C-alpha cells in the first residue's frame, strides 16, 4: 500500500510541472541520444540536454521542413526564451530585402508563449528594422477541424510597425482540440495568400509546441509543403521554432 501511495504522489508531482491545459496532456523526454546530423550544433545539444520536455513528434516532423528548404530548426526551452530565439533567427539568417513571416500556433498551450511575445513586440520589431527594406507578416494557425473559420489569420507583408505591433497584441487564443495542429495547412496558406516580392529572400518562422496534423485531418502533407516551398519563384526557407513545455533539468544547467 505504501508503494502505491508513493507512486501516485510522484505521478501527481510530475503532472504539476507540465503546462496545465486540456489541449496539452502528453510530453516527450529528449536526451543526449538525440543526434540529427545537420540541425544540432553544440548550443542546441546543450539545450536539449538541459531541457527535458519537448514534444518528440513535433521534433521529428518539423526537422524535415527545415532540412529540405535550406532552413534550420531552433529550440526555445520555454516562453521566456522565445523572444531571444526569434531574434537569433533574424540575426543569423535575414538579410536586407528579406520577406519575413512569423507563423504562430495560437492554441491554448501557447498562451504563455504568445503573452511573452506580446510583451516583447517592440524588441522583435526593432531587431528586424536593423536591416534595410524588410517586409514582415504576422500569421496565426490553430486546428482547422476544431477552430472553424478562425483557425488561420494573416496580415499582408508590411513595414508598418504600428500594424505589426497591433496585430501581435491582438492575437486571440483558440481551442485547438487535441495536441496536433494544422501546421502543414498553415504553412501552405501562407505560401498561397502572401503577396511575396519578386527578388526577396523569403523566410517563414513556424513557431509552436505541437506536431502537425496528418492523414485525413490535414489538406496538405509534409512532402507537399516542402515541394511547394521549392517550387516558388524564390524558394521559401522554413525556420521552425519548437517551444518546450517549460520544465528544465536544473541538475545539468551550469
């Protein structure tokens, strides 16, 4: 009986460390055995070592999006690291005359992450504005099977800072249903709806903590998204940012 009580107490303690939303009920443990060849540099390896909780399926499905579009996968251990990660992507990959899309998962488990971005909107916009002739778009996605006509929303590409600031600060959370979201459909919608400039570099930062829906629950597949990115007049580079569920391994952090 004592063993049973102890097991229940441990299980309860572990559950309390995870984001508590109806949508997010599972998580995956990432350890040092995770060795995807072209995407994991030394800083990323340390992050994966120090950060116990990422969604394993999200990692596995986001990796090919980056690998096959000349992009790169990034990690944000929790909401507090998301702004600096977005800034790192811009610093490392954007150049003058780039078209940048921030495509953000707006479902329940991302609420704290979105609030953090809202608090730091000016910082993000200022970093983007260090480059010349930049146009930026804010787009959001959820689960089109659950969220109805509100599942996706986008602005035009713009250099109007007030418009960008207002758009980010007016992002509304939707339910999202179960864990996977309409990632592929969201990317495809951006590819089709955005009026891209003719000679610009084109970057989409796909920001979320949940894997893409697959099978009958999505209109487009991973391979179709990658093919579409490559077929554009200027190839689209995808930069997925996977946000962790916020439970850090403090025993290995220095």
